[in-house]
């Protein structure tokens, strides 16, 4: 019998896809044929197991599931289906010959959408399927509409309103007194069907703020003021939001206020963003501790309290010892992990600091004052502990002892135990300073006195530290921060081949731009060597020289090397060669772009440890020059085996050239020695034409000194090349008798 076509395509031009599941072959065939005749696209399965397998890579519009099947029956199949992602809302019609209440209840419990008793009434079954499909479609459309509405609320979180004073009514309760546009209704989580009154909106405001808002509204109404206020509200769905309200009074022709018109705007996200920005501006992103800005603010508040109440404030400056070694060895990620743990320990130490519990102070408002207590991070490995109320300096000292003990405990970083100690400087208000700047400076001085004395200890600032040696301590303290503050600069003194009047290299000389003062190297290099800061300063100089070599290569084809003075302490680094390789690789210049100058005296002090690194450096193409040659005690035997390429004649021999025969004899011997060993030779400290002429006559053609140029910034050096060397304006060019002036580019060729 041909069954009538009962499918209507009013909702979709496509045939609905139905998965029909039944273990009875005859029932499966008859039902499938009936539904196909009614416009459904049928896919068949004969078991629960087969059903789940098919649904792994295919999704129907609806599932018709036989309840009673061997193995995995319809109830268990439905239960597993509902637990599968993507099938939580799939329409499922449970089909069975059972019509008892227990089976129906069980079907709904396992997640069936509906229940149908098996029969040959195919039209009823078809109608039930169409109904379920339509319901599913309606639900999907509702979900899409809800999503669109949510997006609209996100994009247009503003709406207008009008409020009219209702005559003869309580204004807050009058339903007709307040008119909100649809957009304004959405701001409050309401819809067109909701009855809205000012009282209802006020009730959305949490109780602590509600009383104040009611008072403001009454004042605005009575005085016809302009209203501009941010109000926290709890929407009907429980979400807390912040709504900005602006309203202006409206007046009738008699000048009487008749109501307000204005806007409401959901400013929650803006406030959250502002709070986030405020947090980032005041707290360290890595450790979550107050940053420098927040610490200064808290310290200023603490000092204000202390002045009024007459008690002491302690400021502890904490600097980690050996942190840089750990950071360089294990990497920055490990260093960050260590800093986070240090911050946790410091918080623990300060949180348990002793406090004065005086009733008079309590009544004077010291409770809020105590909340100023904080541990903060100034930057790098420097921290501050602020104790806003201490009885005496011994109390601050006890806190420092706790800090030192906590730091001595091993810290597990990346599965490896690390040991780091701290140096702590303590300054007391009002004795050691009346301002935050004074306390910071003096705690810094005290901390560096600990560094100089061997570290892993604390010191309280005293006038003795401010006396003899204070300038040195302050200089060291400032030098410690010079790199991170970008205060270091390199000036460059050109190396000149007087035979061709060409620049064939340059020596990088470090300068310290401390504020408006340019500190010469003689004032800070010895201090850096004494304190060990020469290592990070030299690391910076190597990287900066590589960067400048690249810049000159681009600007005017520079192809020679920039010489960097390398202190002996750099050879203590096991990764020295790797560090230099990273410096040149970072800027894409060849290894020969960096030349290392080592003093003769320094070389002989630690020769056995230096030689392996020198060989590895020359293997990758870095050239080595012996600086100040002739002033030390180097052995000629060592000179024949060292991987060096250049000897540099010390300025003390150049100074008296042409005046004393001894100087000429020494210079002649050095030049002859260099030639016999196959080394280049360069003279430094050339200040006049006489010295240049003698050196040229003795066979030294490459020189540097004030005769040619002092050490100058890189941009000035480029101007010097363009304005002095190329136009042949300098007297030394004519004196040297240069026949040809070439463009200021280097060839890296051999020179002597």
C-alpha cells in the first residue's frame, strides 16, 4: 500500500535527516518506508552500539530510538548520547511497544525528548517528528536571538530615559513616571514586558549604597540639579554591573521642574579596565607586590601618620646577592620563578612583624595606618619593606634577621635547588631622613655598606656612612642601576692608518651619563672592578659595540672591528665565548667586528685560566689585542704561543718620542718584535705631529690619539669622517703625505 505523503516543507527545503534505530528487522523496514514516504531522509541502525559508532562522524536532525534492544538498549544508548558533547539537545524520540508508566518515566530520566508507543499510525508518528523538529528549531532560533541580543548589549550599552513627576503619587513608586528606551531596559537587564518604576531600579542597588543614592535623588529632585553618578546594580539575573547615569532637569513654561531626561550606560567593562590599569600602575606584574610608585605613596602616608602620632617608621631596602649569576645560568624564566618565591617569603616575614598595640594609637586611627605596611619591588632584584610603626630600630632589625634567615633557605627553581642571600639596609624616620627620598637614599647607602662588607647581612644607616666613603657608596649604588636606567654610553676613538688617511677601526670607551654630568671612566671603572660591577658593564659594552658595528656597516660600509676592553674578571665566565657569539649574532655582524683588548698586566695575572678562552675566541674569528704593551711583565715565550693578533704600544712610550732616545729605542724594539711574530702594531696616545712622524718613520702606520680625534659619540664620529677626513682638512693628513684619500670604509686588511 502506498502511504500518503504527509511531509510539508514549510520550515526547510531540505528533507529532515532521521536516524531510525530498531533491532527488529521488519519493524525497522516498515517504519523507515513509512517515514520516507512522508518526506524524511532515513538512515537505519540495528543496535545501540551501531548508533553510537555512526554518530561519531555524522549528525542527524532527530533520532528515533527503540527502547528495548539486546545489548545496549535504547535507554542506555540515550543516556550515553546525552553525555556526548554536541548531543545534549539533540531531539530523541523513544519508540517502544511498552506503555507502562515506569518505562515512560525512565525514558525521560535518561534524556529522551518524547515518547511514542509503537503502532502503524504513521501519520501520528510523522506529526510527532515534525513537532519535535519544529520545537528544536524554535529553541535554536531563540538561542541565536539571545546571542544577538547579548552582542547588541555589548556594543550599545547606552540608552535614554525620561522621568516625569507623577502628580498625586509617590514618585519612586509611580509606574507611569519613568519611561526607558529599549536600549536602557537592556542596560538594567529588563525587557519591554517588565513594569518599570524608579523604585524598582533603586531596589537593584545593593543595600549599602541604596540609602546614599536615595538621598542624592531626593536632593537632585528638590533642587533641580544636574545628576551625574556611577551606581552599582544587581541585575535580575544576579549579575553585578556598574551603571553611569546622567540626567538634566526639564522645566515647563512656568519654570517649574517637571522631570528629567538623560541616559544610562553600562560602564562595568570600562571600570574593570580602569581598575586593571590602576593595578598595573601600582603593582608589579611579576610578583604582585606594590611597585615603586605605590611604595612611595604608602611611605608618604606612613610618614604623615608618624608625624601626627609621634612614632617611628622603618624602611628596609633588600637587594639579592648572586641573583644575576642564577639568572644568567638558568635563564630569565628561572629568575622570574625565583623572584616570585622571594616575594612570597618577604611577605611572610613582614606580615608577622611586631606592632605597637597602644590604645591611644588605636583610637587615633592607627588601624588604617597599619594597612600601609607593605613589601614592594623596586625593580630587578631590589625589594623594599615598609614598617609604618615600630617601637625602635631593634624591631626593624628583628624583621631584617627574619628576612635574612628566610633568604638563606634553598629555593627550588625548575627542579634545581638555588641558594641566594640578601643584603639589607635600614633607615629610620625621623632620625635618618624626613622624606621618602631621604629614607630611600640612606637605606640604599646602608645596603651597599653590607655589600662591601661581604653581603648576607643587614646594616642600619648611621652618620658614619654619610661621612668618609659616602660618596663612594652612593657612586656604587648609582652605578649598580646605571645599566637598567640606560645611563651608560660608548664613545669611540678612531684608529687611523696615516699612510692612507683612512679609519681602520675604533676603540669603544665607556662613559657614564649620570644626569647632566658625563662621568669619565677613571671615576667609575676602578670602582666597578673593585665591586665586580665591571662584569655586567663589560657585557653591556660588548652588546652595544656589536650594535654600533652593524649601524656603521649600514651607514658607510664599516668593515673593520670595534675594540672593547675586556677585564680579567670576564674570563671567570664559563660562557664568555657563547656570550660574545650571541652579541654579534644578535645584530648580524661577523665575529671579527669585535676585537678584544686585554692589558698585558692583567693577562699575566691569570694566564693559565685565560689561555683556553683566548684560543676558543680566535677559533670563532674574534681578534685579540694586547693593550698597554711594554708596561707589564709578559714573557716572550708566552707571546709566541698566545693566539693574539696585535700589540698596542702604551702611550707612556709615545709621549717622549723624538725627545728621549730611550723612548724611540723601546718603540723600535716593540715594532721589531711584532713584525718577527707576525703581529700588527698600533700606537695609542698620539697627540702631536712630531709623535706621528717618528712612529711613521719607525714603521708604525696605525695610530690613535687626540691628534686625530678624542673619543666621541658615534654620530659625531660619522660627522668627523665627513667633515675632516674626506675633505683633507686635518693637518695630520697633509703631514703624513697621503697621496689618496679613500671613502671612510674599512677593509679589515692587515696593518702594521
